[in-house]
């Protein structure tokens, strides 16, 4: 009986840890994904990123505000 209780406790501890890790990783991805430099990480976006940086919209909007 003690062995089963220990396995159950380990399983639920691992499950809770995995859920917390999933939430933290999701929040980190959302934060990074919302940064303008992330949009510029694709080589095809370099021209558009530079154009955005020089525009008056750079001070007030981010990539994901429109896209």
C-alpha cells in the first residue's frame, strides 16, 4: 500500500510541476512573441522592420497590434 501511495504522490507532483512549467513557458512565449525584435528575427522581415522603426508608429504600436 505504501508503494502505491508513493507512486501516486510522485505522479501528481510531476503532473503539477508539468502544468506549472507549461503555464510559465506559455507566458514567456507570449512575452517574447510580442516584442518587435522577435518580428525582425526572420530575415524576410528586415525591410519591414526598418520601415516600421523609422515611422511615427514605432512609438505607439507593436507588430502584433496590427498583425
